């Protein structure tokens, strides 16, 4: 059932922001916000961050979507691994990474905004995110970032339902968090290994897998984690998938199916 009251509340809130700047990952949440503002004819700027932590294919899709919909945007490149607190990859990594990303977006918006009232920086955090372990939320609060979906109590499921109801394409898009989440806390990622994981995941998608992760565990071993919903795909292409893992340098990777994919290391 479509909650039109929440959609109306969201549109009203978005219309009240001064010169909004949207942190645009290209995921379903930030795309939905851009979609709502675009259809409501709200003037806004999208900012997409690229770097070694963001899969190149996801960046390409995000920028293509913005271009296709004639939405003004800027693409900024950052290197999170250049920040020691992020490279250390402890449980506060996401906090430091969000500080870096949103501080950069905020500085860019303030420079472009000139004197007087400053643009409002918004992001796609939804109400469901508030119940998860997300240390990055503290950084958003400290920097004054506004999360309209969370403020309107719109959950992840409601984002997808409202996206379909308002005509947004690919509302069933699976989550694709940054590549740093593939590493257990305390292990040290490097750009080459991030690239290796990205290339492997791209190859695995050719078999029809969508909701999965290639992970590096705390003892250095490797794991292909696949959603239970895609167990049939895994069984159908099991030998080819194992061959792809070997070719990508993950010849000793274990394969495991589970109900939940996101937040793997936070549940251990």
C-alpha cells in the first residue's frame, strides 16, 4: 500500500530547503530523493563522490542516470585510503569516511553558495538505517547534514514502494555499499585488492548474481557471501563461479548463503 501522506510530507520538506545539495551515491535512496525533487521541479544540485572505494560500474550508472534525467551534478574524486583513520579500518572507519566525504561536499557547496544563506546538504539515510550500526550517522549529525527520508519516517521498503508508485525505474536495485565494507575490521585494504574484489564481483554478476559480496575475513581467508534468495543461481553456475573466483585470485574462497548480506561484520 502506498503511503501518499509520507510522500506529500517528503515533497513539502524538500521544497522548504534552501538550494539543496544532494549527496548522490546512485543507490535507490539517493536516486529516489533526486527523482522526487526532479518531478516536483525543485532546483537542486547532486554531488557524486568517486574514488577507490566506489565500484567504477556503480559510478558510471549513477552519472548516466543523472545525465539521462538532465539533473545538474558535480563529480568529486576523493581517496579515503589517504586518511590514516580510514585506512586503519577499525569499527569507526565509516565515521571518518563520512566526515571526509560530507566535509568535502559541504565546502564545495559553501564556495558555490557565496555569501548569505548556505545551501542545505541532504543525504539518503532512511528510517530503517537508524536501527542499524552506522557510525557514519554521527558524522552527519556533527556536520549538520539533513536526512529527509529519515525525518519523514520513510523506511527502505517504503522508498521502494513509493519509487514504483511514482514511476522511478529500477526500484528493486540491490544495495551496493562501498568496497571498504568487504574487509573485516582491523585488516588493511589497499587499492590493488579493492580493484581485485571489484573486478571479481563484476565477473560474478554475469551469472545472474545480484545480492552478494566477495569478502576478506580477519584471518586473510576469502568468502563469497550470497543471498539465500539467489541460491538457485549459485547451484546452477557453481562450477563456473568457482572458476571465476580462482581466476580473480580468490582460489581458496569459501561460499556461503545467508538471509542478510549487509552488515556482515557488525553481526560477528
